[in-house]
C-alpha cells in the first residue's frame, strides 16, 4: 500500500497542471494586446465557475464564483465557443454586477475542452470597452488549447495511475458537469465498469476539477502566491515613537510593516498567512531588512525595535543583518503570540546579538501566559505592557495591581518597562504614578515616517 501511495504522489507531482495554469494566466496578460487581467475558471461540482488561477487586475480574486447560467463565462462553456464582450455595461449576456465588482468592461472567454467536455474557460479582460479583436482572440485560443492539452494529459495520466495501481475506472452516466452529481453517490450512474468513453472523460474531468477546487488547496495556493508577491515588493515601514514619560523625549521607535498589496488587511493577517504557508520567516526577515535601512534616518540616540518570532530571531540571516548595522541601537521585540519549544536554543541563537549590544524585548506582556514564560526564561532587557493591560488602567484596580507587580519584577531583574497603547491623558497619568518611565500609543504619537521623529515630543504636560 505504501508503494502505491508513493507512486500516486510521484505521478501527481510530476504532472500537476496547476503551476501551468498559473503561468498561462500571466502569459495571457503579457501576450494579449490590451489585456489587463486574466483567469482560468473551472466548473465546480455544484455547477458554478470558480476563479482558480488569476493575474493582473484579477489578482487577489481567487475563489470568485460565477453562475454558469447567468454569466458570460458560463455561456462560453455552454456553447463551447469563443465569445467576445465589447462592453459589459451594454452586453445583456454579461453578469453586469460581477463585472463592475471586478472592474471589467470588455473580455474574451475561450472554453477549455477535453474529449468534447467543456470544463472551464480561459478569460482575458480589460477595464476599457472595445479592447479586443480578432488578433487577440487567436492568441487566447492558442493559450487555451495549451491549457486544455495539459489538463487532458493530467487526466490521461490519472487513468494510467489507476491502471498501474490496479484501480477500476469510475464512470458516470451524467453528460453535464453542471449536474452536481458525483460518481460515488449518483444512484443513476449505472454499473461501475460501464459507460461510454465520453462518460469516462466526464468523470475524470469532474474528479480533476473537484480536486483542484478543494477549498484548502485553492486557499493554500492563493495564499502562497500572495506572500511570494509581497516578498518581491519593497515593503513600506512606518515607525511609532516610544517616549520617556518624564522628559517627553523620543527614546526609541518601533518599526511597523505596511502592505500595499491586495487584499487590504492588517499586517498581523499577512504574517499569520505567511507562517501558514511556510514563508513566515522569509516575510519577517523581509520586514526586518526594510526596517534596518531606516536606522540612518532616526535621531542618533534613538533605538529601533523590530518584531520577530523565535524562529526568525535565531536565523543566521537576521544575525548577519543586525550585526551589519549599529547592533547596539536595535531592539528585538519577541512577540507574545508564538510558542517557544526550546528556550535554551533561543537563548543561544540570540547570544551573539545580545553580546553586540542588541536588546531583547518581550512584546505584548499581559495579554497571555506565554509572555510571562518568555520573561522568566529569557531575562529580557525590555518588558512591553500590552495595550489590553494599559487600556482603562486609570479606573481598573486589577490592571493597576498587575502593572505594579510587573514594575517591581522588572526592577528586580534590571529590565525596563514600556507601556503600549496609551490613548488617554488619564492612562498616561496613572502609568507615570506607577513608576513606568517609558510608553507609546496614539495619544503620544502615531506611526509615521522615520525622518519625521526629529524634534518630536510627547504631550506630557497635562495631568
């Protein structure tokens, strides 16, 4: 059985058409005059057309679903012929609302066909009306033929795989992919070994499409493509000042990544997705490198905080990058929301940086138990109180008691306390009364360009 599974996996990996579809969508934009976006759409088991591979203006719209019976793409599938729309606002064959959502005004849709079964379309589009003519149709027809041939080869090889593994072919009496029936559950499918060649082809296409459109598979491919795109782009970095709450002077700045790519969402979501697809360290290092370039733009005595997880903190690439700068002006801010499996290895991994003067901060302290373990095991230089602890501390005795305990603990181990998320003058006054010397938050200063910190002071005079 293990040999069969290895054989199946080897054949699948060697004949995976998904990367081919991704390349074709990009080439469709490059080779089709006037095209601003492209997509491969495949029929799902429920009869809908789903965007599987996208490029250009359609990037970020994976998993968009269109109705076969109420869309221009669906019409191309039903009629199995190339269709051109000159203006989505005027063409009654088009789902106008979907086109408006995607910014499409004109398009070409070429059906993807295998053994007389249409199972999707290759589409190019433009945000302008009247973009496409005969020359562009010919180009797209050739690309669509190639996609169909690649997928057909994968289907044929899947049949060879079944033969090699001694599996019987599964067929269905369904003549349409939009029926929504599956070979294993359709009571009208007939004898398992029966059916015509066309029926067998339909079943094979259904199986392929259902595999491609598995939610997790499409999500993982889409996510990885987004992160890879982000890694190729310059990353915008803003800094939020950290102030001395007594003098009002800027003593440090925390570097914060900003992503301009679609979809528009908080940075935490980008890093979480990067870790989910195995590119978390790469994205963290990308952000750190962009942040370190700002050191030269900060006031001379201001330190720069960079956020890293345990794996990135011990990566030799990070060590080399920090040591190539003013290492004693860098603060590694270890996030609270990550698990550390091997504290001795983490201590050893950051030893070279700490010996060079790089400070270690435990971020988000007070938001959970992990930060307290970090503090006990890592002996940080800085303890940053999470905004969940500082928010409302002026009227919450429990928060004040916990903050006071952390202030005492920090003094015992020689660490500095930084209060995050200060948003009111009352919170500022309470934190100062507890002996907390440093802080950051929107009340004191919002994130902005590094070169704007010179001369900035905190509004600490009221209280």
